[in-house]
């Protein structure tokens, strides 16, 4: 069984095997590039060039090639040789230091950084393809995952440039209070709550049946609530700790208050709304009776087939199509390449 996150990123893709340490495998890779609009890679800088598959070589077989290299720190600069994984991208880029509570350590950002870097790569490729339509010229895109992380820290970087130290906000907000995740009467059932203004605050109190005279006057306005947010959080926690999450969510939503259960993974798997919209897509997995991945969040009114339409391919599953139909290799030729571990 493969990881569900791998199903999300590898679904719909084609899989072939090539031993790129063999010169003939490199030539096959070039043939695939020659019939492709774009090429992407995520090795350390210099690896593809040593294999004979760098940008300068690939444009010889596809003169208008769009190529993107995604690495931890980019193709140039003093740190370009650094290796890294998702938690390190967030750490290097400053996003980790802004995640967590002010009285605790930075929090690692895991799969989010891999996926966010991938989103930036996809957008950069689309922009590059649009540029190529106008210029008909090849282009190389250098994308660094740590710089993707730095692009997300926003106002904290502005404060640092002014000599001010930004603090980890936890679940707090720059203007809203209460704003956070609160325990309810049931074990491990947490309520996510964000109150924007005085009207929503009064609706919140009405739903909880809290008489106005029992509320500290310091919480009377949005400004004063934010100024006293620590004591307010303690008071809201006390109120919510006596209530069940699910019925409370329905009442708060009906009253126009932004609140919802902080869903665990079983909640997501059983969510009727997500199933009805086709968000949870069944994928093939011989080792499991039923398995789901999260499909494309976008819905297109005039584009059929968007999203996951086949599961994660097995290793080499699509060689008949790629090597046979696209490149025109006969079975005997392929068998010879496999026997010499070129296709391997």
C-alpha cells in the first residue's frame, strides 16, 4: 500500500523505468523530451547535467523546451548544494519560526511545503508555456523550495526589515478575538472559532445563552476584546468546555458566526458533503477494499475529466504506451534493452 499523499501527487501520471547511468537510457530520455512540451526535475543542482540531461543538452532535441528545476535552495548561490526535505524548506524559509506559540519552539511544516512548492512549480510552468506561445523560445525555470517558504511569511518579513521581532502568533489573529481552537465537552473534539465584529460577538453570546450582565465589560467592543484576548480566551474556553461540538457548530453557523469542528481524518473520510461533490475519489489499491484520495478542488463547467481518473501507476506500468506507441520501439528491441538493464 502506498501513502495516500503519494496517491494524490502520482495519480494520472505515466511510469517508465530508465537506468540513467546507461548512455542508451539517456538517449531514450532525450527522445521522450523531444516529444514533450516541458520537462521537470527535482534532483540536487548539477545531477542532470552530469547525466547528460541538463537544459543545454535537452534544448538540442527540443529547441523550444520549457524546463523547470525544483531544488531546496536553487541552482545558484552559496547554499545551492544543500539537500533538504519538506520540514527543512519551512525552517530555511522562515515559515517554521512563525508557526507555533510564542512560548514554544518553531513548528515543522511537513507535507504542506512539498505540495506548496509543487503548486508554485505548476503555476510557473503554465506562465512559461504562455510566454512560449508568444516567443516560441526555450526557457529554463529555477525554483527553490526555501524561497517558496519565504514568500509565505509576508508581514513578518516586513517587521524584520524595520528592526522589529515578529512573534509566533499561535492561533491568534492580528485583529479578531476570540480567534482560535477550543476544547469542547467531548474528548478531542475541538471547535475552530473566528469572531470578526461586535454583531457576531453578540450572536455568539446568544447561542451560548450567556446573559450580557454576566460578560466582563472589557469584552464589549472588538478593540477591547483584542486588547484583552488572553483573558477572553480563558473565558471562552470555560464556556465551550461544557458544550458538545457538533450541535454547537450548527447553531453558530445558523447565527452567522464563523465556527466549525476541527475535523479529524475520520470526519473527512465520512464527510457526506465531500462525497456528494466528488472530492473524495476512489483509487485502485489491490491491498485495500476501498481507498480514497482527495481529488482536484476545482470544478470546471466546460472541461470534462479534470481531477483523478486513474490511481498511482505501478513501476513501469506505462512502458507499452511510452516506449511502444510514442517512441515506436518493438518488443524485441525493448526486451534487449531490459536484458542489458537500460530499461530497469
